[in-house]
């Protein structure tokens, strides 16, 4: 009985301490770690949302760029940080790809993080070089079937969302396309305009100006629904492959065991920030759709994404690194 009473007392003390910690939160600056370099899409969104959340909390939110190892260096720093609410990770769907792509990680993706909220979803788009003569997804499939292994697609690296989305398309249609590696999606767009590759999956936001100018041709949105940015462009599912869906996303995570009250407070402020008119205007310009999911919903979503990408990597026979 004495042991039971002691255990209950310890548990009650921990709960009281956690509640007090949440009540006084925040009382100093918060680190928002971006596991990619400054100036990129993740960094820009982090600074946009982070500044609004900081205003609401009354404390600075300092964006700290920690690029390297496809985002795993920055993620590791957050996984090992104190679970006190003063360290947040902004990551992409690369967080769901890493467990299937790497033989080992310095952290456990499911156990070492507390999902806070999905910030946005972002569409990728399947595009073609105007010089290829490919005008639709069905054209691409027909050409690829008639010329197996002779059509090329631009890839910005093994295992990233652009590469894996194309591998999903290859697997689900049975077509054989050859990957041509480039250092990022910028050089891929240049190669498409020059006719050096026939097709590629690229971020929608950066492709739109070239599509409107006719320098590359839009074939289909990769996500589950059409984008308001290019409403006349069908989804891959509509165009030729029912059920196909692959979108990008970004979200916030905290170290595991961060008090639930703190996680929920941050989530609430993010939702408010995403609804601000000036933020919505910036998101529209970047072709992002705001989400603001609950921690439980985001946790379930991340688990489903890990399952999806594990299958994609297995189907594409991509060796673990």
C-alpha cells in the first residue's frame, strides 16, 4: 500500500508540474528548427507562420536552419531536445519517407516526436516538354508502352517526393521510364524547356509561370483533387489512373513527452495564423492549401504516409541507404 501511495503521489506531482509548466508557457524564445537551408520553400513557410504564432504567444520564435542528410540532422536535434515546448520541428513528407529509405536513423520517427499539426498540403504536377509531343497522361502511357525504356524523366534525387511520385506512376501503369538525375527541380525545369527530358514531376508553385508561358506543358495534378491554381488541369486519377494520389505536405512536431496542453496551445495558434487574410494570400501565391489538423489526426496521417512510402520504395526496388 505504501508503494502504491508513493507511486500515486509521484504521478500526481508530475501532473501538477506539467500543468504548471503549461500554464506559464511560454516565458522565453522558442526555437523553430527547419532541417533545410534558408530561402527554400520550408524555410519561407516557417518564417511566415512562425512570426504570426510568435506575435500571438508574446515570445520570439527563432527559425534555426539545420540542413543535411535529407532533413534527418535537424529532425535528430529536435528528437533529442528537452520536451518543454521550446523546440519545434517543421518537416515535410520526407519525414515519412526516411524510415523506409534509410537502414538506420538516429531517432525513431514514431516514438521520438509529438505530432502537433499539419500546416499545409501542396500539389505536385506532372509536366512534359513541349518538344516531346506529349499532351496528356494517356499520351505518355501510350508513348512509353510503344517505346519501353526510351523516354526519360527528370529526377532530383533518389527517395525524394518528386522521384517517388514518378515511381508510383510507373508502378501503377506498368510503364518504363528512365530517370535522369538533376540537382533540384530548377535544373529539371530547364531541361524540360530544352527538350532534354520528356516529362517530370515538379512542385506546382514553381511550375505555374512556365506553364502559363507555354514553356512546359501541364499534364496532370498528382494529388487527390484539382488545384485552384490551375483548375483546368485534371488529376492523374481523373486522367488515366483511378485512385492515384500523391501530394506534398509540411507539419510541426515537438519532442515526445511534450505536455499535451503545450502541444495543443501551439496547434491552436497555428490554426489562427493559417486563417489570417495576409497568410492565406501568401499561401495561395505559393499554391499551398492550409490544413491545421489536430495532433491525433496528424499522427494518423503520418503513419499512413509511412505505410504508403514504404510500399512505393519496395515496389520500385529502391535499395535502402
